[in-house]
């Protein structure tokens, strides 16, 4: 299995509704470092997993809508508890759509799996990982 990983970051504000979140129920800021790993069984015709530049551009595009945003008032998250795990899935789904749309290049459809990791501190991270099987 081959893999390529890219990284970016965002700064957000949000609050997490529910007693389980303790003091995080109050409005607070977070800086997330986002790592995205693309996996494939064989390299594409150019001997790469995915074009790093296109992958980075796609990630920046996905994150632009979230960076410096208050997620409590963000249209995409009305009624959602924007946990780190939830946000990892959100980024995953948007990048998967970009792959299907051809935004990561003509051979990116050979990417079989992807993992999106959000690091919220030096001691805590969460990720979402799944197959990129074509939607049915």
C-alpha cells in the first residue's frame, strides 16, 4: 500500500452542547492541524499516489470555509455538535467529493482509501478513515 500525506491548519470558534463536554460547553477557540493521508495499492501512471499540489489546493479549498469561522453559526452545521471527530468526517466527505469531481487529477480515482486526522493539541487527535469506493 502506498500513501501520501498532506497537512494544513484552521482556527475556529465553537461551543459543544452537552454536559459531557464540561467547560467546552462555553464558547472557545481551537486551532486544528489537519493531516490527510491518501492510500492506493499501486502508483498511478506518473508513479505517484496523487498530485501533491492538487491535493493541497483541494484541502485549502475545503478548509477555507471553516478557517476563522464560528461553527455555532455556520450554515453547514446548524444543530450539529462540532466535535473533532465530526469535523474530521466533514473534511473527509468534502475531499472525497473533490476526488470524484476530478479536482485532484485524472488518476486520483485510483485512491482507494483516505484518512483525515484533526489534531486539536499535542496530546489529542481524532480521525475519520474509510474506503473511497464509488457511491452507489
